[in-house]
C-alpha cells in the first residue's frame, strides 16, 4: 500500500498541478526525491508532474472526501 503524503507534499503537489513556476526549490527537491515529479532540465522550472504524483494527489483527495 502507498505511503500517505505529508501535509507539505500535499500542498506542493496541489501547487504543482495548478502552476509549476510558483514552487520553491525546497518543494521541488522534496517532490523529486520522492518520485512525484520529474526534473527535465537544468533550469529551476524544468520539471513535470508525473503519473505517480497525479495518482497520489487523487488518492489523498479521495481520503479527504471519505473522512468528511
């Protein structure tokens, strides 16, 4: 079973889904090190949300809806 995301990971993934240019370097590092985003180039904004990140965010949103 997948590990639940931390609050900071949830916030960063939500931000990445909306606007990737607003993520801080720390958020990018944390998400990339857990494999939720993929760094594509040398610039700070060269990364993309991969399928693992999209699924993790959907799973967390579903958990939140069920908990209500």
